[in-house]
C-alpha cells in the first residue's frame, strides 16, 4: 500500500473507491491481497490512522468525539418540533478505516431474522442469515469461547478485556437474581439468543491491547503492495460517467502542507467505481453525480442522469436515552478520567505502555463482567472488566401491561420473529456526561437503545458543494410509538440501576423533572440498592409526561445510520440490487451500511464488516479475480 501526493498519482486504475471507510478497507484489502497486480485507489476525505493513539488505544476513544477531532466530523440533523427544535449532532468518521477506527468497539450482531428479511422480504438472494454466516466468520478471530457461529482466523480480533472492577462484578449477579428469566450467556451473537445478560466482547486485539479496525487489519498490512494506493485529504465530489457507465470520479484534493488549498482532480477506473462513503456520504455522492430524485437534483442545479428516488430516502438509525446514578465510593469507575484527574490518567498510561493492559486497553465504559467463576476464553488474559448488556424483549405477561401501541407493534414486528429484541440496555462505570453542577461522586450511566424505531428520515444534498451541510432529517420521535417505547425502556433500566448493591441515589440532571410530590420523583440519595423483591416504581400520567419531555430533550443517535441506498427492488425505492449495482448504471456499486434494506438489532460494525467481505466475493466472481 502506498500513499502518494496527488501529483504522483497514476491517471488510471482498475477499481476506484469513493471513500476509505470500514467496508472499503475490507473489500479493497481482500481484492488487493489476492490480486497484487490489480490497480486499486481509495480516496478518503480524512487522514491516515496508522499509529494514531486515539484510534489504536481503546481507552482514548472519546478523543475522536472532541470538537477539534481530526478523525470525525459532525453532521447536524434538521431541528424538529418532536425534538424540541434541537439540531441533533452526529459524529461520523473522517479517516481511513471509517467507523471501525472511531466507534465504541462493541461487538454484537443482529438477529438471524434481520438478515433473512433482507433476503425474503426484499428479494436479495444470498443475503439471508445462513448465507451470510460465512462472511461474518471470515472477518473475525473470536477470542472468546469457541462456537460454530464464530470465526477464529480472520483479520479482525474480538476479545474480552483485562479489567475487572468491583462495581462490575456485582452487576450481572444482581440482575440474574432480579430478572431470573434473563440468565447469563457467553454468546449473545449467534443469531438466536436474546433475553440473556452477557459480557459484550470488543473489537480489541487481546495480544496487543489495541483496537482492531479495518484499516490496520486489511490495508496497513500490505505496505509492500505498490498497486494499492490510498490518497487522503481527497473528497469525492461526483462519479464521472460516459452515458450511464461509471468511468471514474472527480475529487477535491487538499495538499498536506496547506489544507486550505483545494485542487479539483479526477481518477479513471477501467473496471469499477465503488461508492463507499457511508450512510450520509454515499447518497450525497450519487446525487451530485445526477443519480437520484428529480426534485432533489433540480433544487441543486444537478442534471439528472438516472431517476432513482430511493437515493437518500428511508434513513434509519438506533436511538438512545441514558440516565445517571450515584454509586458507592468503593466502586471502581473511570470518573477520574472524565474529570481530568492527571494523576489517575498518568497511572493508567504507565500500565498501558509497559504491559498493554489496564483501563486504556479497554473501552472504559460498560463495566459489567460476570461475577461468578467462568472459564477464561482462549487467549484472553482474564475475565472482562468492561462490557455487558441485555438484548431484551418483553414476556407475554409484561407485554399485557404495556400501552396498546407497543402491543400492536410487537404483534406486527416480533411475534413471528422470536430472535428479535426490542432494545439493548447496558451500564457504564463512570459517566462521560460530567457537567457544571454535578456532584463530585462516583457515577454510573445506564442507557437503553431502541433497535427497531418506527422513525424514518432522509439525507439529501443542498447543493453541488460537498462541504455544504446536508438536508438531513432523522425522523426521531415523530412516531408516538417510539416515544412509548422510550418511556418503557427508561422505566426498565431505572429498575435495574436501583437494584445494584452500590446504588447510592440518582443524579437529578440525569432524570426527568418530575412534578413536586411525585412518588416517582428522583431519589437524590440512598443508603444502598433496593431489594430485588421490592415492587417497582408506580408512575402517574403526569410522570409519563415528564419522561416524555425529558426524552425529547435528551434522545440521541447511536451513530448507526443506514438504509439510504437500500438494496431492494427499484420499484420499492431500492438503489442497488443484490450484487450492489446501482440501478440504471453500469460499473457502479455501493458498498457500505447504506445498502441495508432494513434495520438490524445490534451495533453495526459486524454487519458492515460482513458487507465488505460479501462485496469482495461478489466483485471477485464478476471480474474473474482471485480471492
């Protein structure tokens, strides 16, 4: 792999990638490794990530969300009344490796029925759970108990971490006692399991303690391949076409010594152009290329090449709301890091640099290992001290007590899909949401994210200029059903938080403003956790109204956007076919999460990695290449 300046770049390539994110690195890396004579160019808006501490060191992951971050940029969702006119920000990757380089590293997969829906409902042969399992396995080396559903020789490493806090050690045992119908499992990502508390493995190499991102695993391992070229600081403006055949791309290049100087350049592709710029970036490239809905293009003075109304439509995401509690002073948390305690940070730096272990070798948040003895997974230094969660769906008895809207939703979307969970809940040992006025105490943040919201939005260009803000509408909370679900999730997670033995009260800033005298009001202090058998909080109608207002002020995206270049029939609003070809064009594909035709009940890294592997297989077969 080489990374020359634009002046030294060849004029013609076999394959050009518009974007250097998670899926692009996998597809390009696989094709290049098996076909070293294949001329491949990746054009990435951002910078390289090889050796960057905020990428390689798991404990520094929050630095990627800093306002001055060099690895992410922020898109603002259009303000809506449903969100109290908030312009919700979403960080998206702006670096080689894309989301895999900056995400929270949580490893999990969707339900098997999620992918079967891609195949059966949308007519995508070869995209069901059974057919996709080999691609999920191919990308990973799973350093936790061996299962036939996981891979053990792939480039991406999956492991538990080496930290085990006392706060974490008590959580899952308490949850199993409180919620015995949700016992522990050591594999929640087999396409079937749900309603099981579990440690969440992470995309971290247990041998080095480093993040396992796709650039490091697939590209930076090929530094001797001179035909694999990555050009950074290069923003693709549009796909170049002759008729309807893609023959290259136009891009803006910023020279390393002066990023303010922009040069308009082009690169030719003899075999294929692959758009891989993410859920917000890929539809924008297509629209600037004249591929999209007539009304969108005409407003931006873009001549239509292909009438494809599905471009940028049907945006979907996961939504999250988090609450905060105080925990006992004896609890082991990373609040010291969130508050900028330099002595504590220095001690952890010493641990990480000398041994590759400690909090910095972890993601430093969801601190929930299993408390009872468990055989350590192969290659893992010790039981995880970081991640755990619960993919949850209600029992028949619980469902009968929920609002009619949720009952109908469950009947429509879940009744015939027993592997689908409604939400994921987890807890953080410490809170990154430290604000003025917060007490100087140890905290935990408990959050739940909604797997299958009804919300639908869109992401379109406002002009031909790739630097201009997008017309991005998330659709959050515009469905009353989604609000009903968030209220239920908040109440459920609150009961979990209050049962922890180290619970010492709630942070008022992290909860709704309940009416004065409410029996559901914030418990500012407590001597200990509530008894497992104690009845739950009873909420009045006014309390639900307070929760509603709080959710509108605090709901956020989990940065799992998808579906804006959906892989489904053209007449249903599809953008690409099951071979990822853009309808109405030749030699043009989309390869990233935007091609998902419907949502998945999980963090999305695994799904994007699978798409990258599947795309490499499709392309190799079409072009007669090795793989």
